[in-house]
C-alpha cells in the first residue's frame, strides 16, 4: 500500500507531495517525481520554480544539484556533500572544479580545462561584478603567479614569527600621490628583512634600485690560531700559517685588520662565512668598525692614520709614515686624548 500526503490549493495540482513509495518530497506544483527516485534506490527532495521546472535537487546519493536553465533543465553545477567519505566536491557538468579533501586536509582548485585561482578582496570589494574593485591578493594556479594590488600606501606580503611580529615584508612603495584622490601614480617593490628586535636590517628597494644594509662594514671570515683568544674590536695579524692572532708589535705589515662586531657596529656583509667550521672570526675589510686603540704612544685625533701598536690587540697613531706604509689599518673617527678605549674607525688598509 502506497502512502502519500498532498497539499493542494483550490483544486489545482498538488503544491507539496510527500510520497512514501518513492521516498521523495516534491514542492512547487510538480508531483511527478517517480523518474527521479524509485523505491529501493533512495529518495530526493526537489525544489521547483514557478514555471514547474526543477532547479534544486537534494538526493540521498548524496548530492545537491543546481540547474542553470530551468526551461531546458541544463545542469550547471553540483555539490557532492560526501565523496567516498573523504570530502566535499564542487563539480560542473560532472567535472570536479573544487575539492575539499577532509582525509588529507587538502584543497584542490581547477582542472578539467580550468585554472584554479584564489582571490582575496578588500572590505569594499565586490567579487560578483558590477564594480571596478580588483582583488587585493590573487594566487593563480594557471600561471603560478602571486599578485598583490593593495590600496596606495597599504598592502604587503608579510611573514611573521611565533609572536606575530613581522620578520619579512614584501612591500609596494608608491611614488607621488595625485590630487585629493590619493591615487599612486608610480610605485616600486621592496623586500624588507628585520632582526629579532624588529629593526629593518636589509632592504631591497625596487623603486630606487638600492640595496640598503643597515649595518656598518663588510667583513670576511678567517681561521683563528688555536691558542688565540680574540674578541670583537681586536687588531689582528696573520701568523705563519695564515691564521689570525692578536697584534703585539708596532707597524706590523702582517696586519689583517680589526675583528668586526664591537660596540654598536655589526657587519652588514660577511664573506666566506662557514657555520660548519669552528674557530673563525669576521675581519673588517671596509666600512666602519669599533677598534681597540691605545693613546699612550700619542694623542689620537679625528682623521689620524692608525697602525698596530706594542699593546696586545690595540692600534696606535701612525707617527712614522715610512714604517706605516703597508701597516695602516684605517682612520680615527673619534679622538682619544689618553689611555685605552674602543673608538670607531674607518677601515682603510694600506
């Protein structure tokens, strides 16, 4: 015996039908649903438009189906609520376009003749059309591009640490702004690296073509003699094996320079760096560096040439130009009237 409940308005065709034989519910004035669900094969919930055409079908297969042109019954898309127990599948005409894989926690976009893209819009964006708003960020599966189009003065690709602080920033730098509309008329890209104190240390400025290193000198690593204890700011010379040791003689032509990293200055560039080898130190080749100096041999003024001294690891004022040739370390940038101290110098080996 079949069971059926029909809701009819003024003697017309049933508006809503609950059919136990076909395990189906039909709404919208179209009760003939036997062809969409027969006994023993599951049921369907059908939604019809005012013209009597099915536009949405919910099936126990399970599938949620949307149809594009109700007059022709053409299907444009379907949402598989479950696909082999793995995830959510969005398909067009039976071809997958978006698949949310709950088994492996993956998202798949594109395929079957379409590239998969991700678009992020600003607060005033409209991704359904009708405006000229463009996405702030787009990731294209078709050509592998990442495109950022922020508002003037806003927007960047940012990488943060565990505390939420910026450590890497790919920014768009805008040039002059036009009138009151604040529209950038020119712009270039920047890559900014920050240290643990969130201070900008390296900047690649595409607008000006600059590489900005916010440190003081260019250094190169050298091996250190095994019996040498050397700290930053020490004047060093080469031993017979070409390794570093602190200087201990005046006007030493074997001088290598000053160990970088003392005071407020840090090396901006380190050449021949090898973290796998112990017993190596960076020696400043050019730029500014803090250096140990001894003014007991002569008062040091700004601009004085400095050379090695008899004091271990310290520089002194070069008084003998003939002996200083080939043993000059650099020029003093700060005076020292007496005693020993760390002062900034400009490296100028000669």
